[in-house]
C-alpha cells in the first residue's frame, strides 16, 4: 500500500514537471509554463506598455517533443506586412505533431502583432522603427525595442538553432533566397547554418560573413542577435510585394518540413535539391541619391554587370533626375518596385557572385 502511494506521488511529480517523463525527456519551462514531453502549448509573451505606446503580446507555440533532440526557434512576422511567413506559421500549427517530434520547436507565430494589424510595412506603427534593426532591444524602450528585448531574452536565448522567415515587404519584389551566417565571428555555427539553409532548396544562397563586433552590433537584426548568442542562424526569404499567394506559403511550410526531417526532428525522407543554388559571398546595394518617382528596368531575378541600368528617378515635374546603375557584377535578388523613392533608399540588393562557403 505504501509503495503504491509513493508511485502515485512520483507520477504526480512527473506530471507537475519536477521529474523526467517515462521517455527521459524533462518538461520544458517557457513563458511561465511547464510543457510536458509530447505536448504543445500556446503562449502569449507579454510586452509591457511604454511611456508613449501601448502594450502588446508575442504569440508563440511550443511543440515539446516526446524524444530528445535540438531546440529549434522559428520566427515569423518580424515585419508585419510580410504575410507569407505569418500564414505559414498558422499552417505549421497542424503540421508539427509533438508526439512524433524529437526535440523542441519554439514557433514565434507573429513577432510584430501591431505592425500586422495596422498593415504597416517595414516599421512599427508607433515608433516608426524597423524592429529588425533594434536588437537586442531595451526593456524600457519604445515598442519595437521592447518587442526585441522579449525576443532576445526569452526566445533566442533558448535556441540551439534559429530560422528567421521573411518576404519582400510592401512594394518590394524579391527572388526567393536563403542566407546563412558565418565568417570569423560565427565560425563554429557556420557549417550547421549552411546545412539548414540548403534544406530549403531555394535557387539563391547568400553567405553573410560576420567579421567584426561592430558589424554585428550596428542596426542589429534578429539573425545577428542569434549570432551574438552563438546560435546557428539562417534567413529565409520567400514571397514579395506584400502578397499572400498560397504558393509562397506552401514553399515556406514545405521548407520547414524538410528542415525538420534533415535535423532528424521528424521522421521521413529528406528531399534533396536537384540543382545546387546560385551562391553569393556578399551583397551590394544600388542606392538612390534623389527623391521622387522610381521607374525600375526589368532587372528582377537576373544577372547584371557593373554599369547596367537599374532604374531612373524622375521628379514630380517629369524630369529625369537620376539614372541608377549597378555598382557591381552580380545577380539582382530584391528591390523596391516604387513608385516612391527617397534619397538614400537601396533600390536593389545584388548578390555578388562567389562561393558561399
Ligand atoms: Zn522582412
């Protein structure tokens, strides 16, 4: 009788998260919850009110696998007008079964809720800052900085691996590409990041080489926050122009599925890409120096040579004020469709050809 009571106590303790489960996987503590192995939890991470802007939340789903494995953080919606990653995160809710999962997936379904709800491209609707330039953020900052602080301290700090999902934003075309972070300051993470990048099977792959602390710190992105934490990290870019095409969403969902199989987190065959991607060792920008109406020439998704015309800027009286040309030989990955352009805007970003390894 006594031993049965002891067993019961031990089972209750296991259910309460103080003892490992039968499979040897401990519960996962996240957002004030203890998530049992083989289960999932929906958690809204609170972001406090600021002195000049409102409170918000970051909706997260944690899939805590029944078997041991890596802890993968997937982030969607850092830019609230880039809809395919946000819709892909919704589909992933039913695609990842924690009972069949090895390891843990922390899925940030929508990092920037108010930018999404306000349909605000690029920036936060209150502080007008680009969330993806203010990491690691501040607990007492403006809303973008407070969101960045929560993502840095409660999400990225928990990651073994990180995937950041983006699209072309409003009035921004984009060729699908994947970027992985390497270089001197991400040397130990680079090989893992490169393998993760390849599993998305995209036609273009950029190596972002991190060579100085200043480079990581200046206008720090979420990917570079992961670099600073020693986490292998990749950037996936699929979709464009603020559109919500199902084909974009499917491509993201399929890529994440293939990544989970490649990482042995989910069972099943790993699809290998038929052709190797075009590889770039860096990127370069063509920048407008005048403000007005931008008319691009048809450079989307093709090779350009240094000096090739990228587009023109006319003033509001119809006079051509600037002819913007490519500063390098390379392949045009993304750019603005216009028509508005401001002096200082990058009108295209060009992958500079080189082996991305
Ligand atoms: Zn973005």
